[in-house]
DNA sequence: ATGAAAGCGCTAACAG
DNA sequence: CTGTTAGCGCTTTCAT
C-alpha cells in the first residue's frame, strides 16, 4: 500500500458531517465558524492527516507562492550566496524558490522563462546578456522580474547590481593611497561586462596605461601568466589588481615563484572574497561583493512588485567593500 | 497595461473556431488532428502568444514535474554541487527543482516536507538527523523520497551516501603506505555522524590510540589548535588526517607556524576537496567526495521511483577518491 | 453560522 | 477527425 489515496477536502467534510465550504473556512479563518464545528473539523483533519493541495489552491488564487531563480550555474559561489539570500527573504513570506542553472544557454534560458510564467509569481534572473531580448518571455508573461548583476537598460523590471566601476576605482585608489605607484590590472580575456567595468574604474584613477592592463584566462594559471608578463616590462608594476580572487591567488603564487615578496615587492588585490581568499598565504586583500545581500534585496523587490503591480521599477546598486588582509 | 490578461486555451479555441479539445490535442499530439486545423491553431497560438498554464496541467495530471531538494544550507559546497547534479538529471526529464535551506531546524524541515507532498512528485533530503521521524511527513504523503548523505535505516526510501568509514580507512592507509608511522586525527567536536564514521574507519587501520584523536571546532582555528595540541604530545604524530579540508588547511598553517615542513615533518590529508584545497600552499591532498554525482544519482533514483512506485528501495554508496597533491 | 454551486485552465473519456 | 462534458481540489459568491 505504497500510496494511500490522497485525502481531499471532500473526505474531511464528509467524515465531519459538514460542507467543504466549512472545512475551507476553518482552515482559512475567512469567516466565523462555531467553536464546536471547528473542533470537530480539526479533529478529523488530524485523524485523516489531511493536507490541502497547494496546487489547487494556487490555481484558484492565481498565485503560486513560488518564485523562480534563473542563473548560469548555481555552483558559482556568487549565485549560491544570492540564492540563499533570496530564500532568506522569501521563506518567511511563505514563498518557495525554483532554481535553474542554464549554463548560459539562451535556448534553455528562454524555455525556462516561458514556463516560469505560469509556475511562478515572479522571477529573478542573472547572468543574462546585455540585451533585453533575452528576458522577453518573462516580460511578456507580465510577471514581476528582477535582474541580478547586470545593469540592463529600460523596461519594467527591477535591477540589483554591483557598483563594478566604482569598485574597480576603489581598489586602485586603495593601492595608490598605500603608496604604490605603478598599478597594473589583470583582466579577463572573455567579453565580460563586469570585468570591463572594473577595468574602467581602475582607469578612472590610474589613467590609461595600456601596457599595464593584461588579458588572461580567468584561472590560477591566468594569474600566474599575468604576473610573468607584467614583470617582464621594462618598468614593472609594484601592485596588481586582479579581476577576481582566483586570478589574484594565481598572481600571488606567480609572484612568490618569481622570488617576489607579497606585498612588499608586489601588492595584489582581488575581487569577490571567495572562501579561499582567507585561506591562502598571504591572506588575500579583496573587494567583497555582498552576494547574499543581493539575493535578499532581489527578494524584497520581487515581493513588493508581486503585491503592487504598479510600483515603479527600481535599481539598487551595491558598492563592494574592501576586505583588508595581508596581500596588499 | 502591466499585465494583459492571461490568454487561456478557451481563447485560442474560440479564435481558431475549434473546440478546446482540439487545441489541447494539437499541443499534445495525443490524437490525430488534420493538418489544416493544426496549422490554424498553431497560428492563433503564435498570434496570441498563448502558453498553457502549467499549474492546471499539473493538477489534472496529478503530476507537478517538480521535485524538492531540502538541505540545511545551500551555501555549503557539498549541497551546492549536489543541487547541480540533481538538476543535471532532472532538467532533461522536464523537471524543475524547488530548493529549500532549513538551517537544520526540524520545525521548518517538517513544514517544508508537508508542503512538498502536494507541490512535488518527489523529494531529496539531506542533512537530516539519524531518525526516520524527521522525514515522516514525506513518507506519509507517499511521494518518492531519497535521503542524501545519511544512511538512515529501513523504510521505503532510497539512500545515496558516502562510504565515510571506508574513506577514513583509505586516508589512514594511504598515509601508512607512504611510510608515516604515527597518524593522528583531528575530528569535529560536534555530534556528527559523518565525522564519527571517518574516525571509525581511521581506527580500523591504525587501531585505538585515544591520545591521537583530538576534537576541535570545524574551522581554520580548530585545525590550528589541533596540531598545537598534538605536537605537545611526548610522542607527536608525523601525519594527520583531518575531518575536512577547512580543518586540514588550518592544520597546515599551524604546522608551518610551528616551523614544521609539510609534508616532510608532518603530512596532512583532508576530506571533501573544496575549491581552496588546490589553492593553498602546499596544495592539499584530500579525499574527494563526488557530491555532484550524488545529486545526479539521487535524481535518477527519484525519477525511477516516480515512474514505478513499486520499485524496491535502493542504496547507493559512493567511495571517496584520493586526490594526491602536495601536503601528504 | 452554514451550504450549494460555480468555476480556476486544463485533459480525457465518451460520443459522434 | 472533431466536439461535449465531466471533473482534478480548492475557494468563494450567493443563498439560507
């Protein structure tokens, strides 16, 4: 007897000798029920271990109490933290969260968004391209949308993102204030909007010095190669800001391999504050992204929007915060 | 015009001049439809940008095409990877995944499980206590369940877990084979079944040497203190296996601070193979857990079970695999 | 304080 | 090849 047939509200009503209406109302308290009836019904509910079918409820209410989270890869710590933040605000409000990793494939992305239209009351999406076309399906379905980590222009959706340019500037400024004179940047060799913004910010403070900006793969090895390249310059840098922590850690090892002291001979700062940043030696100084906060905020925005269709779209930007450790 | 009213199958039928049945069938291909009608209907669907209401479908079909994933904290890399693995197998099958972090609270855990009964076709749960009582709600609801990472006894659910004891033994054996003679263990000071199993396995190979097993908080500092304690022994160890990588990394730094060479003076092996393991110096030798595989397998088991209620409960156990790097 | 009955949007007998 | 009709399990008018 693997699955005793689901007991429905009708069964409860029958056994309690009342109408389904009444059962419904003892559950919702949306209209008075005599104490006697209520007790009787509750007893039966207990006895039958009745649980209302959420699906049927959602269908009637035209509200699923569910939101979707669409990310390229939930395994990426930034998205993981954001997912958790989203749940932090959603769970207390009685919402569930469907999460989907798309690997950045526009096809699945679109397909998922289509489905979310009827499965969710809102969706937060991140890692989408620069174009609004990607999110057209959700826009069309009319459900609230918040875009995470990309500053998409226009449209009836909320945006929560990093102040990437400002953070790039802040990293460079920090180094400069510390007395470093020749500050380099190891960036991504992919076309990455975030990376580009960080570089732009860096340029805002150090000016345009092409030979000091090198493009590398975003990996330990990339960081390694990056310092190698940089140290061959006739006038090598005394500090490097790296597009993220993985590259920065690679750079630190590259420097140490080259016999350079970090930070005495070469200072290194990263971005993101991944878990490993505090575990390497020297511990990495980095610009931390409030990823969990991003998620939380996205959730709040979504909830507001779900409850007030008319609210004007908002844009919230989080500055990165400098975590000063030992590498710079 | 924030939300143009959802267009339903009735609207399509009306505008196409056919019955809803026909529309339904051009969508499902569950019965023949003349090419002319099909074309006409498709055109209208396109024109109206009609999308079937998944909720209504689920309700009729008594199948939600959704499974639940219940974990203590999605932010924990083991669970993140498992979540991804789960999606790896679920997405191609057309399933969505609702993920919930419970922070290990039995109350929310129970509440979530209750709801899943009607929202999901199956659930995978992990990080539950040793008792079957925790999962009673799902068991009662009759939907398929797979328990991840804990070897709960009995019941009609599948289990996928680590061979923790065997892995503990393997770690110790590896060290012994390398010629280390006095092997210690830094374990958790919490009551943690996994930790206990790893210690048991270690004991299986080195025997019972109480002074060599120390309990510490699971943190960098714990690892630090662990080595400190151990090195004060009249006969200090020449190798340590740590309950996980964070502790192991702490131990490595503890050893270096004490002027010990790793692995010459003190070898260290961890568990889990977290991202940082490959980023510290010396790079950490560790017993890797196939967490993504766990999730994948859980998904397969769930799918099988959803499609065949009668299938006997299964138990799949993954051995850890040794990642040999520089710390041992 | 309580019921009867109409649907939410869809699928699947059952009938042509 | 196509349509009519009865629900899935619930909430909510509208009555009483």
